[in-house]
C-alpha cells in the first residue's frame, strides 16, 4: 500500500480487530498509535511485538468517549509527529438485550461509546487534517448497522448512525482533501465468536456464502486500502467485509 502520511491513531486497539489493524498498518510502514482505556499491559505487549518486527508504535491512553481526553490525545500525537495523517475509529462496546427489556441508559451508553466517540474523533481529525489539506478517516461500523439484529437495538443504532455520519463527514471533508469511509464487518473470528457453541457457529456459517467467519486481518486489509493512496478517489463509501452475508 502507498501512504502519503506517516502515522495513524487507532482507537480501542490494544486487542481484537483494533490490534490487528495496528499490526497490519505497522507492517505497511505507518507509525501506529495504540489507544487503550484500561488494559495497559495489552497495549504495551502489542507495541513491543510491532517494534520487534521493525515497525514503529506508541501507546496512548484515553477514553474515546471523553471529549477533552480525546482532543488532548490528538494534540499529543501532533506535538510528537507534526501531524495526524490517519484515524481509525474502532473503539466500541456491546450491551445486548431485547429492546423491551433494555433500559434507556443501556441504550444511551452504547451510543456514547460507539457513535459519539467516533463523532468526536472525526470532528477533531477534520480540524487538524484540514490545515494540512490531507487526511483519511475510517470508521469501523458493523453489518448490524446495515440490516439490524434482534437483541442489538442499541448497537445497531450506533453502527447505523456511524454510516450516515461518515457520509456527512465525507461531504464536509472533500473540499479539504480529507476522506471519510466506513468498513462494516460481518461475523469475524474474535474472542466473542470463539466462545460460541459449535452448533451456533454452524448455523451462522450456513447463511454466509463464502462458508466461513472472517479473520480480523481481512478487516485490517480493508481499512488499509481505504486509508491508503490507492483509494484516493473514494470517500463516503461503505465497504462490506462479510463474506457475502449481506450484499
């Protein structure tokens, strides 16, 4: 991949999909800023792993829902590197429950963690990237933001809102050469899916045309493409990475 910038901030990247995004982007030559909220040991281990392979990494701790902390984090990165070239809004949570049993606060907390945090990051990135007349942001949404899912009203709303928000940011960023795109993963092999019973996995896989769960590095490669110069004429796009489950 070809990149014009030199660094990237990935929120919620100490483990899971975020960690693999960090690994892949570091392999491609970017300095990755590994963001975490509460598990410093995982972030430090990932940094050491990346550096052992010849990559560049730094660890930065803040809660992506904390506006002041997010703004301060971006300032720290710019002070250190002179720019923020790329941002991946990956941080998020789930709190699944049928809607009739879901409390308003359980709905609101997921919106805050997933959607509001991505808004803060996208807004602040647009401010700084506009000055350099260059930048690219990828928001990690979900297949359930496109098709919904029982028991995930809050999560679906947050990820569906992210899709619409990404398109709106794309309009605002385009005159300044700042691009905003979105990736919507389907069923991906993570700690969460690893714990599913085999019969449950098989039931899901029957509905996936490619006949398997995805790997988190497949998400990472999609993110890398959308950040890179190879997608320089793409903005406001939603890239489905779901094995054909939702076309």
